[in-house]
């Protein structure tokens, strides 16, 4: 079969399909049909788009070294409420090594943490606040075997807002600890703690 007859055969086949192609002196040109154009809702984009960060600490089980009263339980630190001044975790005033632990339930690749200090007054209590994570249970208060995620020297911003750390190297963790590392004498107070992961 000569080159001319081959091209003639292709023209005939494409015409019989649905007129998807035309020929020109330079070859074949796609004019309709063929690959599907990707749209924002297409599976093609969904499969390849970055997974957004989400707060994996929200509502997870938590415990603390002490609590000021039943109104200031450790669960207040990850209940999703951070705009009400009374919605905080607050350790006992005479707790010399106050800490808070959140169990994420699973291991997560942690990329960032954000902490909202107590909303009103006592900003100087927010001093040397250390956040760490580890994979195995530790009773506390010594969590030095865990990986350090953030250290906020304080005092809390005025007006109070989130203090955050974006990790340049993500850390695998399950147990999240918050400790006040400054000299004893003040309680640990946390309005909300968020732990961000894509997993
Ligand atoms: Ca809260």
C-alpha cells in the first residue's frame, strides 16, 4: 500500500467514526473528542491536588497534671472553642509542673501547631510554653524523650491571638504535650491547641 493510499484509508476511517479528525498538509489535527479536559471538579485534579491541612487534635482524648476546677478541664483545650474567655484549660495554681496531653489516637505527620493563650489578663503566665510529640505513652511530667515542636517564650500577644509554628521538617507523632517550663508559681492556661496534619 502506497503512502497516498494509507492516508486515504485513515481519512475514511476517521470520517466513519465521528468526524473527529481532519487532515492538512502538515498532518493530523485533533478538532473534537479525544482526551477529557480537566476541570476543577474532575477526578484528574482531585487525585493530584495537595491534601489540605486539618486540625487532628479537635475533640481527641486529653488529660492534665491538674485542673483548677471542673470548669477548666483539659478537654477545654481542644474543643474547638477559642473565642470565649471562660473556655480554657487551667491547671491548679500550686501545680509546680503543669502539663496537658492530647492523644491523637493515631500517628500523624505533623506539619504545624497553633495555640491560643488565655484570652484575657494574666498574659505573663504564658511563659516558656513547650509543645512536644511522641509515639509512645509517657505519664509525665517529664516528656523530654518526645520531639520538640514549638517553644513559645511568651508573654502572650496583646491583644491575644494565635501563636504558631510551621515545622520545616514534619514530625510523626501521636501524643501531644504542652508544658509550662518557666519557674514554678503560675498555672498553665490554654484556650485552644490545634495540631495540623494532611494525613
Ligand atoms: Ca477551647
